[in-house]
C-alpha cells in the first residue's frame, strides 16, 4: 500500500531590529497623549503621567515600589520628594526615549537622582561627564560628590586631578574649606605633583584661614611634608626662620638639616621622594652564587645586579643593570653612598678594589683602593663617609682584623679609622 509523504514543517525566525525602538516610541506617544497611563508622579507641585511597567523596567527603585506590594503600587498618584521636578522629568523622559542631555548645570543633581532612583545608565553617563570635565574650580567639589554618593570612579578621578594640578588648586577658595582629613589625604600621597615648597606654603595658608581652630593641627600636618626634599635656600630662609614650626616640630627641622647635609643616611616617611621628583625607591640585589661547588668544580659567583621599583615584586618586575666589576670572589661588601650611588668593596684578602655604581648613568667607575685587602667585612656610610669595618685578611677563618678604614669621597682617599676593640 502506497503511503503519502508528509510535508515537512516549515519555520521562519523573525527578528526586527527596529522593533524595540518602535515599541519605545509607541509608549512615548501614549504617554504624550495620556493614554493607558496608570500612575502620576507628583513632584513639587508638578504632575508627570507615566506607565508603571516602563518605570519598573528602567529603575530598580520603581520596580521595588510597584512590584513588592507597597502602598504606591495601588495608588494612582505617587508623591516623590527625593529629587526636583526637573530631575524626575529628565529621568522619566530617558525611560521613554533613551535620551538625556547632561550639562554642567544639571550633571551633579542628575547623578544624585539617577543614583537614588537606580537609573544605572544615566548614573554612569553622569559619572563619565563629571570625570571628563574636571577643572581647577570644580575638582574638590566633585571629590565630595563622589564620596557622598559612594561613586568610587568619580571620587578617584577627581582626586587624581587634584594631585596632578595641586599647585593651581591651592589658589582656589574651595581649597581653604577642605577638612583636615581631606588635606591629609592630599599631602600624604606619593602621587602629589608639587614641590615641597608649595606643599608647605599651602598648609600654612590653610591653617591661617582659620587659625583658632586649625593651629592645633600644625604638628600632624607638618609631619607629612617632605622637608628633606626642599630647596636648601628655601628651607633656610623660610622653614628654619619659622619660630612656630621650630617650636612645635623641632625634630622635623633637625631631620631635614641632617638629610640635606648627608643625603640617603636618614630614613623616615619624609625622606621618601614623591613620584613628581622623578626619583623612586628601589630594591637592589647584588651578586650571589650562580652555581655551588660540586664534584671538584668550584662554585661560581654571580656578577649580576637586578633591581625593582615594585613594593610587591614579581619575577617580571626585576630589571638587570650593568654587571658588577669584580672577579669570581665572595665576601664583598656594599653600601649606598648618597641617595642613589652604590659602593662595592670587592671581597678578597688580596684584593683592595672598590667600585662605584651610579644608577642614573647605569655605569661603574673605580674608586681609590683600600689600604688593606679583606673579605666578609662590613661597609657602612655615616655622615657622608664610608667605613670598611673588620673582616678576614687571610684564608684562615680565625685571621680576622680590627682594622677600620674611612673613605672620603671628596678626596677619593682611604684613611685609617679607629679600630674595633675586638675582632670576632
């Protein structure tokens, strides 16, 4: 018996790209003609007719209001007190048109409203607008706005702008109205792009704006200024002659004097350079053993130097520099001379060589040799002079010396120092 073949089921998937915009346009037309509207927002005496489903689809705030059994879900008129009529109108218009005009005049209030009513796209657009239009006269206000609305992006963008333009910002009236905590955030940062002379003058100006209230904050604020990095003449003429500062913070003044006399020998939060100085702290690893002695083969000592500026270094953050100028030896000593030069006293009982690595030039130069060859000794810098202390003077592990030599860089010469009381 013959069978009749069944016709396969036909199908067609249809997707019109214009449907969403056409639907939105239709809802907007209904709102304009007051058709099928089921709620009226009452804001400061103004009535704004809407569709509940449109508001709920665009706003988490209205979705919760209309979909969770709240009283407003049954009322025809809903009173809104959290924003002005103009801001609510802009947000409702956005819900129906996907368009909103952000200006200098309405951006902050619109972002406040969008944040409260949970119109995330409008909030994000306002955040971008406010971040892109930062200026000397508005950046401090926008830090406050970002903080108040818990808008981390705006707050950090505005803070970065203030750090970059700090000198100009200190000339604005808004700077004088900063809280102590806000001022501390600025002047304690490594990212502050300003000379220390400007930082010092700005803090004094802030204190003098309300001296009765702010004078007691002087010590805490002055401790954050990096006096060691000031111009020496400015420091002498302006800081050392400031009787109030010298009385309240004598240790800070003394620290700066010592650091400027002997750079690099004092360590404190104030001796760390800000990024604007062009200097950065570095961790430097010198030498080491590449291969240990095995099966009659001697160990091989490394001549490499690697450094990193990262506070949490990874293998990728280490950078190699010019290799150390020394033979395959061990027991050498290292010290930092000044702020960035590295002094290496080559280890070896028959070797007196001393080398200086200058990081800015990435190069080595030979210094005057020590008077006594030694290894496993110590090299330290005190008040601008390097001290080679003790060490072993022969291959015998018990043949150690009490000898101390002192290097004067200005003379490029070693001299005998006061010997140790006991060698060990």
